[in-house]
């Protein structure tokens, strides 16, 4: 049984990946500083898997603290999720983002080197692409970022790739996620943003339960089928399974490889909203407001490389994403006693 260190494993994507890893027979260890997550996530993971995952609360950028975890466990590979992720906030606090996201990546690579761990799966993002000028994004599409968050992913990719190039046996898979949404089917783990949600789906679920009056749809006059922005939404469970596939790939293939994880299908904001209303039987009041600076009109993933190299493809539908997101939102607020009983 391989032991996998998950940095940022208490977060949205990390917690789902932890569950999928355990179901695939891996033994995960989580390190997280809880800067954007709660200790309660550990209980959610345990309720699903019936196992308690070893957890260390630490800042991954703290090399000495991280090295102690490497010293205590024989780690076979690492999945690196730890980082800040809000595009808007990164424009207000660029240094905060560069320091955390880059220092944590470099501290991790140094630790892996010291303890002879050569296999890494890294959370990158479609934000590394020049999506203002390209719609179908392949791994070879020109890269250019419009915000500090995106640059931290761009630079981390470069740092990892340069490092791996000097280690003949080392491997890294740079997973470029599109728009992860939804939640585990149990409703026991999901996305729990602090404050006003920066992403569409958590905003929609908060409107659905009455926490917010209405959704603002940024831009209704884009050159897209219904005028609203188009993105490639991917169910977080599919995304989590992509990490399990990437770990297996990296074991057999030294070197550094970038791979998109998306569905390959573009969905507009309004299509997501109407699908959510239909499958959950709940109204989402919205208003069309001004475009947000820096938002691209439309982009989605070319997914061939993930299918060919990782033997992975997304399986869950937009309906599944909307259903599970709402289920999680209600369950986390105690609105459903019995998770199987969905009255509306
Ligand atoms: N959610 C998305 O839309 C999306 C899209 C593309 C890429 N990503 C990337 O995927 C990764 C995971 O995203 P998520 O949505 O699960 O975010 P998240 O905020 O839910 O999870 C990140 C976790 O990392 C922890 N963390 C942050 N800095 C840390 C540090 N220095 N040391 C230890 N722990 C630290 C946080 O407490 C949190 O639990 C991030 O790197 C993010 O940039 C996310």
C-alpha cells in the first residue's frame, strides 16, 4: 500500500481526492494549515471511509515542520494542493499569493529531494492559458495569465518542471483543472467558502437556501449562445479520480507532463442556473450585471491527453454536479436529517 502525502488535503478538492485515494487502496496523510478549511473535514472523510487519516496542521512553506512529517513516514508520492486560490483576492494582495503559493511549492520540492521522494502531482489550473484569445484549450495552447493567482500556477509549473529535469528518476504531472464543482454524493464533504463565494456554484447554492437574495451574472452580452460566459464545469469526484490516475501514470513515466482535467464541454452560466433549478426544484433569482474585468467569454478543455495518458475521462453530468452541490449545501446546514430524503 503506497503512502501519499496530500498538502492542502482539508480543502475542497484535496478532501475528495483523499476519499478516492483510500477507495483505490492508497494510504494518505494530510498536511494543511487550515487557512481555508476546517478541522471538521477530517470527520467527514472518516464518516465516508470509516478510517481516520493522519493529519498535521502546518504551513507547507515551513520547511522544518514539513521535514518532520517526511521523517516520520515513508512517503511514496505527493499531491500538492496547498495554496491560495481566489483570483480577485490575488489582485488585491499579490505578495500574499506569491509568497504562499511559491514558497510552499519550493519548500515541498526541497523536502521531497532531501527524503528521496520523486513523484509529484500538482494542482495547476486552466488560468495558465491565454483564454482571452483561445476557446478550445489544449495543453499546447499559448499560456498567459491575467492575475497574480494565475502567475503563481504558471511559475510553480516552471519551478517543478526545471527541478524534475535535473532528476532522471523523478516525475511530475501538472494537472490543469477547469471549473471544479459539486460535492461527494454522501453530502459529508464539499466546498465551504469563507465569506462571499468567489465561484459560481457555491453562490448558486447559497441563493438556493436563502442565504443570499440573488445571483449576479457578470455579463450578458458576450459572443456566446445565450450571452453569458461559458466554462467547463467538472464534478469534483471526477477530478479527484483524475489524481488517482495521475499518480499511477507518474509511477511509470519519469519527466514532467501537463494534463488538462475538464469535461471538454462548455456550459454557460445561464445553462447551469436553469439546470440547477430543474434538477433541484428550486428558483434561483438572478440579475445580469456588468462584465468582470479579466473574464474571458468562453473556454473549455481539450481532454484527449487525459484520456490517452491517464486513461481517465469525466463521467458525471451537469445534473449530477447541480444535485450534489445542493445536497451538500443543505446537509451542511442541517436542512436534511436523512441524506436520502430529498423533499424538494
Ligand atoms: N477550486 C478551483 O476552482 C480550482 C481550480 C484550479 C486549480 N485549483 C487549485 O487546486 C488546489 C486546491 O483547491 P481547492 O479548491 O481545494 O482550494 P481550498 O482552499 O479548498 O484548499 C486548499 C487548502 O490548502 C490549505 N493551504 C493553503 N495554503 C497552505 C499552506 N501554505 N500550507 C498548508 N496548507 C495550506 C488551505 O487551508 C486549504 O485547506 C489549489 O492549489 C487551487 O489553486 C483550484
